[in-house]
């Protein structure tokens, strides 16, 4: 599990959880389904962030 800047544990990524919450709060007609392209972009951003975190942890211990 990753940690935030203050060292507290971050929950694991749950695909679609944010959209599901918004659909519940605002209604399904106001929150469209994510396109495959948007889903791919989100997965790329998550992977890039995870690599960045891993690199920073490696530098901190070096």
C-alpha cells in the first residue's frame, strides 16, 4: 500500500469508484460513463505516479 506525504496509508485504487460516487450524488444523467480512451489515460497516469513514487523511494534510501 502506498503512503501519502505525511506517511499515512493511502487506500488502493478502485477503478470507477469516483464516478460511481458522483453518479450516486448527482444522478446518472449528469455523470457519463468513461470512454475507453479516458480509462486508458487514467490507467497511464496511475502507472506513471506509481513509478514516480517507486523512484523517489529508491532515491531516499540510496
